C-alpha cells in the first residue's frame, strides 16, 4: 500500500527508506512489465556509445552526495 508524503521531497524520502529496508532482497510490490531504462536512454541522448539492447535492462541508480562520496558508510 502506498503511503503518500506531504511533498515530492517527502515521497522521495519514503521511497528511499523503503528501498533501504528491503536491501539486499529487492522484491518489488509492482508486477514486472516491459520497461525502458531511462538512465541508458539519457546516456544515449548525451552521445555516449551504448548498446541499444541495454534500453530494456533493469538498473539501480544511486545518488551520491559529498558526505557519502567521502565516507561511503555514512547514512
């Protein structure tokens, strides 16, 4: 069941907390379906040489900030 936050920032925080709570056993509540990998499509649009078959591959994109880049175990 989706729990709505009070803002986009709050929704993102809740999503991150749900992701971390399930790590490393990432089982989705959403049935799988064909999808497009937006990270790959952005890389292709930027001119990077990417195999087009990667458009259909799942990916995990992790954001990094200054604190986690210098101290990866910091939360």
